[in-house]
């Protein structure tokens, strides 16, 4: 299962310490002007070494388009692309060749396949998400023609959290700071906490909020293939994600009279007075903003000593080496946006196949 999507599809390939990572996009309609500067800018938001609170691994992450584009426009045929790995330090992982790192993919990959690439986690590395960023950027470009916009931001690091209501913030300020939080004062506190954790050789988790504006009514299926289920599946496929909630999410302990979204006529358009449903009702978009939250665990690789076992079942001490993120959230923001964009584009194209 290295392919995502039904009509707009991405098949990704590559490992953290291999020659390259990349993918093949299928189902992209022809005639889309491919803004390579925008695609590269999206990759730059994800790339390592972009600030003092991310891994210092230096990668340019320059994308190469191999097929499916002619004279700057998509042709409707598969779009092949790759990003070459340039700065691997595989020797950092020599001491992990026969060790199962706590909370990593090492044990499950070894048991499932009988072989694993211990260098940076191989296929389980978040470096695979480069392919998602490229495909998500293409989806964003396609969705622009329908005025559909997607913005994600860091809403919580550790115990430092923004209020849940995204409307209280100027989301255009998300990129103003290295942690990608739209509140500059809270952002400084988050950055300070991440630095404290990094100096301690530890890591920390948090939450990313995503808002999708401009989605039309009618995307999603009534039973299986509900829009929120597919968004949840997309988000839970991202490395380190442990939870997903949309709309009011787990804050459902109130009464129906308190949380129902009542309809009204807004100058000829049916709208809702509140949006506790998060823009999705009965698995189908209702035209309101879609918003959801994604919980990320602390990065599993920590630089303090832990206990583990090796492939022979022997109990051993383990202290990791290498270059790792103390907090995945800043670099995960564009990944969340990319997966959301691919999901919405896929459902938009699916809806078009059912129009008479």
C-alpha cells in the first residue's frame, strides 16, 4: 500500500538513506500550469535544517520532474518526479543495525518482512513525506481555480496551547515564525520549550490544526468513504500521528440543543449559524469551513539512554546518535496541508464523475 487516492493518486518510493525519494502522480487533469516555484517553496517548508529547532541535516530537496509535463502544463499522463538524497550520514546508525529502537518501526518491520533498512529507518522515515508534499502542492494549484484554500498551523506544543477556535487568529501570520504558530507571543513560548527539551536530549509532541475554506457542498460519500473518514485516514498515515478529530471532536459531552448547527437563509444561500460539525455532516461537506486537529507524538529518537533488546532478544542499553528533530510539528504543518489537499482534490474529481 504505497499508493494514496482513488482518482487523484500518488504512489511514492524511496528510503531515507537511498539514492532518492519520489513518486508518480496519476489522475491529474491536463492543462494545469505547474508553478515549479510554488512546489519548491512547499518543499522548502518541509526540508530539514531550516531552523534551530529542526534537525540539522542539510538537504536542498530540489525536485526534478521526469514526465507528465509539457511546456509548463500537465498533460494528463502520469507525473513522475524525484528528490535526490544528498546528505546522508549512514554511519550514525551503525550501532542500531541489530537493535530495536523504542517506539520505532524497527521491530514491526523486522517481524513483518524479515529484513529492514536500519539507516534512518529506511522506508519508515518521514523523508518519504517529500512525495506527499509534491503531490499536495500540485493539488493545491489545481484547487486554486475553485477558490479552495488550505492552511495548517501549530496549535499546541506540550502544554502550551492556543484556543481551539481558529477564527480568533490571523492565519496569514503562520509562516512568520519557525514553529508556525499564528500567535507570535505563544510561538515564542513554544520555541523556548522546544529548545529546552532539545538541550535535555529529549523530544516533545503537540497538535496541528488545519482549516479548509471554500469547499463546495457535496464532497464525500454517504456510508463508506465519508469525507471525514478519508481525511482521518490521510492524517493517520503521516509519521508520528496518534490522533485525529474534526469539528467539535471529543468535546461532545454537551446536549444536542447546545451543539446542533441550525440552518438559516444567508441572502439566498443556506448556511449554518454555528459550525460544530466542522464543515461535514453525514460524511458530506456542507459548504462551511472544514477544520480538524491532528495529534503528533514526541519524536521517538531521543539522545538520552533507554533500555531495549537486540535481534537476539538480549536486553541492552541504547543511546541514539545522529541528527533528529526535537519536535516534528513545524515541519509537519505542510505535510498536513498536503494530505488535506490531495484528499479534497480526489473527492472533487470523484464528485465530477457522478454529475449528469
